């Protein structure tokens, strides 16, 4: 395991005994494409860097994790959790419920656990990257470990 900033995500992974690599980079405060910024700064293909998005599915918050080079298919996310209708969650609500800031929301170690769905493309790689809990900090880990630590469902949710 790599020495990493103490975020709820790194604490949760360490407590679970899951190996990960901390990947830090200098975040540009002017950017709003956080995931693409991470891919470029870390020299990783965007298909391996995943963004964490929160959606409201029939009144319940659900986490969708998709490659930064794609968009979240809200209908597919709703279907994956047995719901009917999904819409992106309000950013302030997402921050309150996860304990993270937008652009640094990690799927791991959230303040409140939410149903989580990871796009099936994650399983194509030995490792994937997700936010480590703050802007400028990603965690690289095996997709099987990400699925396990988030109790995620795997489905085709990216477009």
C-alpha cells in the first residue's frame, strides 16, 4: 500500500485491507472537467479513470461510476437498481450526503452508504482510478476491490 492523504476513502480501504495506489496531481482550480483533468495529469487513458456521480432514482440517491470519457445513462442506472426514473442529484445534496466536494467525490468512504452501480467496462482493466476524496487525488485499485468495498452492482450504465 502507498502512503496516501488521510481521506475517508483511504481510511476505508486501509481498514478493509485493500491494496491501492495513491495518485496525486496538481488540480487546476479553473477546470470543471475533473476526471479528464485527472486522466491527463496522471498520464492514464480516460477509459480507466472513473467519475463518481450521484443521481436521484425514485427519491433515493444512487451512485453511478462511469469512465470520464463517457456520460451516465440515467435510464440504465434506474433499471440497474430496479427503479423507474432517474435525474442527476443536486450538487449540494451530493456533497452533504457523501461528505466530499464535487470534483472530489469518492465512491469509497461516503458519509452515508448509497446503492452503487459501476459500469461494466471497469472489468476490462487490471486497475481503475477513482477519486480519492479530494480534487487532485485519485486512488488506483483493482475493479474487483472497488466493487467489493462499495458493494456495487455491475451494469452497462455508460454512454
